[in-house]
DNA sequence: CAGCATCCCTGTAGATACTG
DNA sequence: CAGTATCTACAGGGATGCTG
């Protein structure tokens, strides 16, 4: 649903604030974290395992900015040891579909892109 | 269409080569350039105007990597002065829909994200 | 017109070590 | 368990000046 101000927004204009949001998506971990949370709530350590290769630092940092942006809800349960659960907010859930589409695109077009890359390299080198 | 190798690809695995492709999308200009080329062929200088705020350097650089990855076709016409046209390849066109979805998402959810951010800031500060 | 080359600054991200 | 803190390295990206 577009509110009044949304109609004025144009990402092709330099000053447009939506560019800061495109940046959000640009952070290369966001796509994977949203995907990992698509199946439901997860704890910090679970995410660390699901998103293979992410460091603690980047997971914390990315989750913080996602929380700040209202994409993710963080719930702390005061047990010992502490339990922290992350889940997608309503807004976050609306991101899963577009991001899954990108994920699918990456998988489907990987071999074509790889072929194009090596062909390009040899064309330059040769 | 998934070929045999595609079935093995899982972006949630650290070594997965599709992560390099997600990076491609991460470059924050790619989204806007694909969008700008969605309406058809454009010359270098046209793109420079359409994608407001991009520098010559970044436009060149991003177009090169998109060409290398087979998303964009570059056509040089030997006139004086030179004419260089860019157009989306078949693969590039398949990206327009998913990326437009993200663009729409940014526009539609901007105000919500902005609100969440300021609310978060004041919660921290307070 | 459509670039390439260069300098330089900053943010992103990894590694590592420590704590409530 | 779920972080925080610090140090460091490198790539992303802007500004400027030059060229086929």
C-alpha cells in the first residue's frame, strides 16, 4: 500500500531515501538471513549454523540493523544461559518472496554467468 | 530451467559459487542500471543521466562486470564521436522482474522502515 | 562521446580475544 | 549462549585529470 509520501519516491534520483534501503539489501548477508528466517523463528547459534560462513560479528551486526529497520523481532528470554530468538516481522515477511526470487535466479543462472565470465576472460587475454 | 549442476547449488553453504552472484546484485548500482535498461537500449551518457548520482567510474565499472557476467550487451558504433550502446541480454531481462520487485518494496516500505529507525534510535538514546 | 588512470578516503568484513 | 571490543585488510567508491 502506497501512502502519500511514497508516490514521490524515485530511486533513480540521487537524493532519494529509498537508496538507503537498497543498500540494506546490498549487505550481502541480509538476503541469506531473511531466507534462513523464512522457515520460522531461530536462535542466534542456529542462524550461525544455517548461514554457513558468516562470522559472529557480521551476524550480530546484520541482525541489529535488520531489527533497527523493523525487519526482524528480537526476543530475549532471561534463562541461564540466555536465550535470544529472532523472527521476521510482518514487513520482513514481505521481503521473503522478492529475495527468494533473487536466490532462485542466482541458482538458475549460475552456470550461464560462469560460462560468460570465462569466455570474457579468454577474449580479453587472447 | 535447472540444469544438472544447479540442483547441487545451495547459497547457504559457504563455498557455494552462487554467493558470488548474490554479490553481483549487492553492488548497489546494478539494481538501478538493470532498471534503467529495462525500457530498452541506452547510451553511456543516457545511463549517466538516468541513474542520477552515479559517477562515470562506477558506471563504467558496473557495466563492465555486467557485460562480463553476460547481463548486458555492449555495442560500439564507429562513428565520430563514438557511439556505445548498452542493452540487456536475455539473461539480463530475466533479472528485471525480481529487481523491480525489490525496487517496489523499497518504495512501499520506506516510511515504515524510517519510522522503525527513528523509534529504535530514541529507544537506545533514551 | 565514452572511456581510462590515479589518488585517496571510508565502509565492510574477517580474525581474535574477552564477558554477562 | 549470545554477544562486545579491537585491530587490521581490502574493496567500494568519489574526485580529478587525460585520451582515442
